[in-house]
């Protein structure tokens, strides 16, 4: 489970990196074609970096990760432990009744 969450998280970071690279290429193309000035290109790159950094920082927090897991409505370790205890109790009762 933790491995799956880690993979999803890393995929998100990879997507951000790829998005930045592609956006940077697009800005370079616009500058080369004269659609925007070099200064405007630099400003766009800085804005893009700032937006990506803000998104990365907000996703990194433990609280955000806990909230995401809560939204997924997955069983917690405590839930599983409680279910195991209940199953053992039921099996024990069934064994006592069968005798």
C-alpha cells in the first residue's frame, strides 16, 4: 500500500517536471518566433517555477497526504487489526459451539 502511494506521489512529481520542461520549450519557441520578448519569456519561466514550487510544497506535507488517504476511504491499520480480532472471536465461538 505504501509503495503504491509512493509511486503515485513520484508520478505526480515527474508530471510536474515534464510539464515544466514542455512549458519551457514552448516559451523558448515563442521567443524565437518573436511572439514574445526575451524578457516576457523570462517572466513566464519565473512565474511557472513559482507555481510549480507552490504546488510541490503543498503536496509534500503529511497533512495533505493524510487527507488524500482519507478521501480514498482506505482501510487503516487499526481497521484491519479490529477486523482480525473480530474474525478470531467469531472463529473461537464457532469452535466452542461445534463441540
